[in-house]
């Protein structure tokens, strides 16, 4: 494409974003304001992530986009084709082959390496937002390290539900300093944030903030001594690949109460199936009733 | 008054101007540990401005507020760094607002409200926090089974008592109160005053109470300052000032109270 500059944004804009990224990397967990641009997609669809990706992409990169772990959902497909058209970079769905991965609400199951960059789409970067509505006050709280309020939220969870019911966007403390919103990833993914070899960048387009975790950063999920943090997931194995260690989506299969649990990371699931693993509802499993036969059985009884 | 002779709080020449207007001018006094100081005056006399200057909510244009800190001894809180001042604000100081809504988090349960200061100073054990919150709700006469209710479901008097519990849970040494009984009906006021008097005596608190209600200072305050147009016109022992007012304005104030 000759109509667009490489990766859509002009060079000055990318330079401005790179400065914000570098500042973010220098102060892990600190929200760096940046002059977010209008992107050809609505806010909430990853405008922040797209701008960060545009700023870090080089022509040699191989790009992967996941949306809730999946490579084939609308958001992932359209952002991938956006960069195919505007940057002409190679794309992939395989986690290990990608050098830049833009993600919405998941961290890939496969461990990332030092050669990779993980870009998160962030809707609300301020972890204290719903507790303290004033931006001037939350900034002051960050600068003075006044994070008692964050625990008030967790206290309320336990008081109301008997356990910490926050299951996504679970607040973390970075290098013992800044409290950070890890974007709405399930808390199952929180332990992967800490000590990760890959660079992690967080872009919030509407809120005009960029923050970052350099490689091998200490990230601790907040908790109480008598109610420790727990990385939870559905207590099942993947119906297609049989994985017990991956984060699962619950899929409703019919209106008779039928449901199955499948890996939310589609690349991970496909990789396992290609390697010969199968789950109890997979077509390769000879003992598994297929969905149609199951329905027939129900008719007969 | 305790045997400790150094003042807990020493205010020297505090002035605050709003443009050409005087908020309060050249106010000085010492507050000793365990002492309760009342500040009375009509609306607009600069009581609240003075209180906010002392509590660090407003920056005074002149003067010093020297507080006897636990760690470093007497320190001027006007010139100390903001993190230090805010730390004081949630440990050794407490501020009771006139409207409980200003001092409470209305979207957070009563227990969470009381526990916030504990968590702000690093308490990280849920059971302990809840235990202390329950204890404090009991001390301000709120049923323990209301601990998970939001303050929006509380009556005005309960909200005010909850605000007091929330402020006193970290064991402060100095409490600033801005019209603590304002907006409450008389029987609730009486109960709240009774409670406050008990807490102040039991915990050996020092307090500065701003009010326009002379009955409140009669009951709670050891000493009294009368303010008019931003200046202190008379000060002394409470009974002395109320029973034998010297300044014309103090006389007016005392004689304005309806005798039932």
C-alpha cells in the first residue's frame, strides 16, 4: 500500500508514542499520558493497543492478534487485516512464531520469549477509578503510594462474597511501587505477568495512557494474609484437547443445558490437537458421543 | 491536663486571606495533650477556615502549625512535605466532617469504611481488620450485624457515629471536628455528645471542635475561643467565657441562646 505511511500512523506520531513507551518501560507500572490519535475504529475496539503496535512494528516483524485468546474473532481478524494492509507485515496465528502479539483480555498459554512483545488493549488503565472518581486525586494517590483504597475493594469482596470475587482486571503491584490494572485479563493470567521474558506494553486509546512492564519485572497480585490470591479457572479439562492447565471458555451447545469447556487460547488448543491430544468431546475421541448422536439419544429417551 | 507540659499542637499567627477578604487573621494558641478546645462564632467568622488550615486542607498565607509528632517531635505541618502531612492525616490526626457524607465512602460497607484507615497504614489481615471494625462499631453503638450494610441505609446520627468510628480506629491523638452535631435532632445530638465525651476521656484525645452551638462546647470543651470576622475576640476556660463573657460579641452570643 502506498497510500498509508508504514503501519498507518505518521512517523512523528509513532515517535511520540515510542517516547511514552520508553518512559513507561523506565517506570514500570506508571501510566504515561500520550496524545492518543483518532484511529479508524471505535474506542473500546483496541485503539490504544493498535497505536502501540503501530509504534513498535518493523517491516521484519511477524504479527499476531488475539481477542479473548482466539485468533478468529471479529476484533482479532480486523486488526490483523488492518496491519496486513497498512504495514504489509507478515502475520501468523502461531504464538511462538510471532514477534509482536496484540492481545485483548488474555495472555497466551505458551510461554513467551525475550524476542517477543506483548501489546495489551486496555479499556480503563486506572485501577483506582471506580473507588475514587477524581483523576487529580488518583494521580496524587499513585505519586504518594496511598493504596489503602485498593484493599478496601478486596475487603468489600470478601465481606459480600466470602472470598475475593474479583476475577478479572485483578490489581497488581509492580516492583513494590505502582499499583497497576493488568487490563481485563482473567486473574488466572496474573502470575504470568511477573518475571516474563517478553516486553509487555499496555495501551489505552480513549484514556490516553500507556504503561509497560519491562522483561523480568516483579508483579504481585494484591491480597490479604488470610485470603491469599488464587489464580482460578473453571474446574474442567478442555473438551477438544483435554488440557487441564489452560484457561477455559464455557460454550453453550444447545438449549437443553448442554455445554462444553474449551481452551480460550485457540492456538494452544490446535497445537495440542495436532500433537495427538484429544478431549472427551473431541471428534477424534472414539468414546465421545458426538453432538448429533447425543441429541438423538435425548430424543429416544 | 496531663503532666506533659509541651503542647501537642501549637498554632502561631495563622492567617488566611481570600483575596482582600480575611478568612482568619493572626490566630495563635497552644493545645495540650488531652485537652479539648472549642471554637465558636457565627457563620462566616472564619472558624472553618481556621480548622481547615490547621488540618492541612487549606494552605495558610502566614503562620505555623507545630504538631508534636511521634517520631521527630515538634514539626511545622505547614512546611512539611505533602506525603508526611497526609500520613499524619490518616494516623495521628482525625477529621470529623459536619456532613457524614463528606467523610464516608457511601458506596462502601460500614466495615470497609472503618477498615480503610487500617488498610491505608498497611494492615493486611482480613480477620483482624474485621475484628477491629466490629469492635469500633460496638463502641459507637452500631449493631455488629450492620457491618456489611452501606452507610446509605443508615440514619443521620448513625452515619455521624460511623464517621467517628472510621476516624478513631487508628488511635489518633488529635481530632478536628467541624460542627459534629450539625443537622442532627436534639435527642440524637445528646447521644452523640455523650458518646464523644466518653471517647475523648477514655482515649485521652485532644480535640478541636468548631461549632456555633454553645451547648456543645459547654459539654465537651475545656477551653474556648470566640471568633468574629476572622479574629479571636475572646478566649479562656469554657465556663469562664460562657458565664462571664467580656467582649461585646461574646455577650451577644451567650445572650442569644434561648433559655428553655
